[in-house]
C-alpha cells in the first residue's frame, strides 16, 4: 500500500476530514487570488494540506 493509498483511506474513512480539506482549500484559494496564474492552485493545495496535517487535533 502506497502513501497515496493511505491518504485516500484516511479521507474516505473520516468524512469530516474531507469537508475540512475542502473548506481549507477554498480559503487558501481565495487568499491566493491576488497571485497571478498558479496562486489559487497552490493556495488550495496548501489549505487542504493544512487540514490533513491537523486531522488528529480536532
């Protein structure tokens, strides 16, 4: 089982984690809108990553 499969299993096993990742991803994309071209993509990725890293704290 690869690391990617482990991440997918954690997200599918915990629906609230997926919701948090979507919420943080949207916030990251909105904050990064002033950056041209790739800013919203990076912001969304960072936001979802932050939510994934904080998954055990909530």
